[in-house]
C-alpha cells in the first residue's frame, strides 16, 4: 500500500517519523509528503520549512508544499498512485476532487474523544476544562470538519505536569500506532476498514487561540491560571505585564493554597508575616509575595489561592527557571503584575 502523509507542525513530524520507521514492518510505503509552504523566520526573514517538510527532505521523501489544493496540486499528487491519504495537523481542508485521488480515501488523527472538541485546539480545550483524560481518535476524512467515522480510539491520562506540548507529542506517537494498525488491516482487506459513525450528541467545537487570550487575569483563581499556562504552552505562551508595562512570559507554574504557603513559610521571619491571613487579603491580585528556598517558585497572589511560578521570561531575555531569574531580578519581589 502507498500512502501520502499530510502534516506541518512538530507533533505531526513525530507521527511521520513513526510511520517512516514502520513502513517495512506494516507493509506500506510513504509515496509522498504534503506540508505547508516555508515561512519567513528570523531577523533576515529566511524561508524555513515546516518540521514535517524538513524531515521529509532529510529522508529523501517526495515533498509537496502547495499554497492551495487546486488542480495544479492534484496533478502533482495523482502520478504517485497512492492508495490512502494520512493526515495530522496539516492546516488545509481536503475537497472532494482531492480526496478522489485516493482509492481508500483518507484518515485523520485527532486528539480528542470525537465528537467532543472538534476543531483546531482540542488538547488545549481538554486542559482548560480540567479533563482527566485526553482522547486520541483516528477518523475517516470527511467534507465536514472532524465529522468522519471513527476507525480507532485510545486515550491518555492528563497529569498535573502535562502541557499541550507533552500531550500532543504523546498523541502523535500513539496515533501513529493506531494508523499503522489501520493500514495493516486495510491492506489485508483490500479496502479501508469500516468505521463507526460519530454520535450526533455531545458535539462541541474548539477555537483558534489568540495571543490576547493567553494574557493572565490575576483575579482568576490559581487553578484556572495554571490550566491556562499549561494549555497555552508553548504557543502562544501565557503572559502578563510587569509594573513598568514590560511583557513577562510565564511558561510553568503550580497552584499553592494559602494554608500550604503559610505552613511552608511559618518558620521564616522574612516571609511568614507577609502572607499571614490579614496581610494577604490586603494585597492586590498579582502581588509578588515571596521567594526563598522553601517556596519552590515565585509566589504570586491570585483571586483564589497562590500561584507558584517556576519558569518565566522577560522581554529580550532567555526563558529562565525561577532561581536564575531571581538572581538577576532582586527588585521583582513585592511588585504587582498586571
């Protein structure tokens, strides 16, 4: 069986790597790779291929980066004689004429329990909602967004340390395994295996995430802010403003409730009184309360509880862990983030 793989970002590259390494084992060939065109990056606006495209070039796989999936793109793909289209995070909608190039149709990896969280940001939404599990679905490609029949599904537990990046990477690896099984079974049957139509109930959609959505509102609870930091890492990355209005990115944090913070600092004369109940209530949300060896982070007051920041970045500086950051930011303690 010959397949065409379509994808663009880092997570899609992980799936492509797994498929490439398992071609012989599962009896298929990657006849070509579709990816987004290069984008201008850096100071000199150098055209840079997507991670998927870079991997295809490295392995000598036929690569196609059309702006649009029009007749010209179909003329490039048709001679490859591929049986199946495999897609993960490609970024283009496949029309009926393009899908008709593949006798077995197409399959798409989507990290959610479809029909829940259709759309472009299912992992982020699962984290924001506080879900315990992330679904991993392989569906048939249909003309409606993420509405194809379910071929195989699996799931992964969402841990307190998971971010969108870690969950996408796991989904990419596990999803590739599911796709390999589908290819093997379909090859033996001579046609794509039968799927199960999605339920008409429980359909929800996700949305494109903007930079403004990742701005921290310190009046929200530490729990909600934590979820946003994990959901929006690495892109667009949560941020706020310092007192001088300079942007500050926050890449990692955990929630610490007031009683726990008091217990940690009760023997520290410098910080214990600072977060005593009465004094704490008087502080504005966003106040940088404490930092020392026992805090395991930089403590910031929120609308409910305390946020312990462990990884952050000032404008024009590198991303740093909190100890390194505080070594060069002695004036940070006591300021109010906004």
